[in-house]
């Protein structure tokens, strides 16, 4: 019933595919159901049919709050309506703005615990520094009702504690997660769906298609790789405003028959996308806060090549579970991809090491259960 044993979770994104956050919602909801709790999930828009089916549990209700990540009257009004209707004990904010009226709004409706999870990455070259006295003072007032801030990596935690905008005791690192039960061991069907011959070696990148994600660098590296290893085939998964430009550039570079753009896919783990790959790249230019792609690729026992930005070196151990290169360095990137493509034993060894690390650090069952302790359930 409204007002009893209810969590309201606000997500500032459109639920277009089954990814890490959707996994969190489902796994958390299952744990809550065992304890008699309801989870009211608020998105920017209605979920796709695939996502709605994935989240279709008896204790889950889905609401829509357009623009919930923006500092505007309309989303605050909509959240107030939901809080009034469900009278939750807990409000959990993800992918929303850190500065918002939501914590005070929650207190007005007698919510006992308010949690913010920072999933954001930082701009390229971002260096954390202590905020000004005015910003520290103002932020502590605005977020006084905020009980906990969870950070998805040690890198994100360091950024916040350096800023000093809230007492350090309110912050804690809690890694993101992968549902290992959903990892497909065989990617043959996905490879055949794309029409990629069995004798080609797939280099995979999954990402929002914008320059900050390093697609230009990967295309430059692809040209180098293919000149030395014609068996390579690059698969780029995702959507974004710059996808047409990347496709045109690949064609102009003469790579069209060796670079496949798939668009957005509804379920990367369920479709065996990572298992179809021989090497997975996460070559961002900006400072990644975490990287669900890294966690999912490692869970699938695939070696990584990542850039030395944000939390990526924290997740990918250079020389053990993959390689780390400097951002905007296509030559170094190509060299590491070539190292992995020519050595199947190295790929297996690094993939196994990555999976072991992911099992210890990114296991959904373990990590999401930690949130129940944070909720006080």
C-alpha cells in the first residue's frame, strides 16, 4: 500500500536497452520483494518493450518524470506528486543533478533516507580541487538532507572528497555491477547475424557515439591494424549524434568493409555481443567515472584495451587483464590491439584474469545487496 515499505528510485535517462542500470533495478527489486518492499522506478520516458518485460515484477511500478535531471519546476512538481502518492521511506537518485530540490522535497514528504549515486564522468583533463568557501557552504545547505553519496569508483570518490562540498563520511565507493547469470558463453549467433566470417578477429567497442568516447582515435588505429592484420574486423555498437560522421569517415578511409556499425542493441549480454569479440576497447578521451562496458566485457572473459583516463586504469590492470594506453594515441592503441590479435593464449590469459577481477568486484548479487545495508533494510 502507498506509504509503507516503498522505495522511489529516480533515473535521469531513457530506458532504451537492458544495461547495467536496468540490471540493478531488477536485482534490487528481487531482493526488496523478499523483504516485502516495493520499488517505484521513475525514468525520463516510457521503457522499450524489451526493458519493460525485463523489469516486469510484482513489486515494481514504473513512472515517468520528463527532464528529471534538469533544475526545473516541472520535474520537481512531478516528483512531489509521486512522493505524495507512494509515501516512500527511501529516495534514491541516479543520473540526476547533484544540485536539486529533490533532497529537501523528500524531507517535506517525510522520506527517512535520501541517497545520491554519482554515475557521471568528468570532462577531458579534469583535475579535482577544493571548492570555494561559498560553494562548499551553499552545497552543504542545499544537500543537507542527503544522507549518502555512493561513488562508482575510487576515482569518483577522490573527486568528491577533494571538492569537500559535503562531509567525507557521507561518501562511499560502491562499484557498479554485472549479472553473471546473463553472460552468454557463445557469441556465434551474433557474429553470424552481422555476417562476419568465422576467420575474422573482432575488435569491439560499445559506446554512446560522440567524440569524447574516442571513436576517431579508434578509426585511426583500425587503419593501422588492418594494414598489418587483414583478419581484423571492427564492430562499433551504439547510437549518437556523431554516428553518421563516423560512418562517413570510415568509408572515406577505405574501412567500410571491415568496420560494422550496428546501432543500438537491446541486450548486449543476452545477445552474446561481448562473447563474439576477441578484443574489447574502451578508449575514451574524457575521464570515465566507471564503464559498464568494461565490467561486462571482463565478465565475459574478454581482454580490454583502455585509455589512461578517469577510473579505467583502476578497473583494467595494465598487462594483466588488458592494456592501458594514453588517450588520443592511435599508434599505441593499434600496437596493443595487434599484440592481442596475434596471440590467442595472451587473450585467454588476460580474459580469465579480467573475469576473476570482475567476479570479485562487479558481481551484481553481492554489490546490490550492499545497497540494502545502506538503505537500512
